[in-house]
């Protein structure tokens, strides 16, 4: 009587292990995408609250564009999306659109983040 595994048993174990690895990497990719989406939402919320609670309260208007220069209360790392693009870059997943502007003073704006696993995340002016 011989001891050991047959070729069929080894193939079955190999296929099973391969399926587990595929499932693991698919789930890891999904979790990573959800994490990047949460970072995008956090950045948009920080910009939104900086605009509403800091900039608008001091100036009674919204700026035509936003950056580290006029919203200094935000962590500088939040201006860069998870892909490494800054707000204002064409490839950035963040956008700021001012509306109803006169002489650089705007009454409205829309902040957006393009997410991977959800619809576009949008914040509009509160005032």
C-alpha cells in the first residue's frame, strides 16, 4: 500500500486555494476602494465646513475658487485626492464650482467628489 496524495487530490486542493485567493484579492480591492471613497468624503466635508464656518462667517460671501491660500484652516493633505491630484487639476476627483459671482464674491457653490463605489458626493452652499 502506497502513502501520499493522488494527482486528483492535489489538483482539487490547488483549485480550492486559487479560488480563496481570488476571493480575497477581490474583497481587498473593494475594501480599498471604499476606504478611498471615505477619504474623499472627509476632504469634501472639511472644505464644506471651512467654507461655511470660517470663510462665509468672516466675509459674508464665497470665493470664486478655493485653495490652501484662502481656506487655511484645512489640513493641507486634504487638498490632494487619493490618486495624488490636487483640487483644480483636471484629473482630480474633487471639484469646486462657484456660481452667482460678482467681482470675485459668490453667493453659491457646489463641491463634488467622484467616488469609486457610490454616486458623486455633492455638497452645496448652506447660506
